[in-house]
């Protein structure tokens, strides 16, 4: 049996329309994908609220296998933090499932993954 190819994680430049289209295509065919996982949502929150959008993707052999939309929140009371997509319900990371990629789906809360 051969070992599965490693998964890489990188931040996406949301100013790149080609990258946004790849993510959108992935979210649209992934079970549990919601509008809150789309780059358009992250960009709308960024433009409307001034909170910077960050978007991580996991890739294996050039194909997206997971996405994690994040919002950089800044507050004089709470400081600076990366949180799961701003102003979204149930926005969690999304991954594909295969024999070589067995990840659970969860919601990020307070910096840790909590199963749904």
C-alpha cells in the first residue's frame, strides 16, 4: 500500500478571481457547503465591516480538499483574533472525504475544533 500524498495548507489571495472561482467550485460540490464558505461572503464582510478576510485552503496534488474562511477581528476590548467567518451561522471548515483523507467536520470555537 502506498502512503497518501501529503496535504498542504496555504492562504489564498482573495483578490485573485481564478482562486476565488476554484474555491467557489469546491464549495458548491462539497456536502455541507454554505454561502458562508464562499469567498464572496468573506469579501462582503470585509468590505462592509472593515474586518480583513483570510482564507485557507488545503490542497493535495493541486486539488482543493478543504477550505477554512476566517475573519481578522480587531477590538479595543478583546484585541486581535482570527475567528471563523464573520457574521455566519455554522460556518466551519469543509473537507472532502476519501480513504486517504478522513477528517471530521466541525465548528471552530475559541481557537479549538469542537465537533458538531
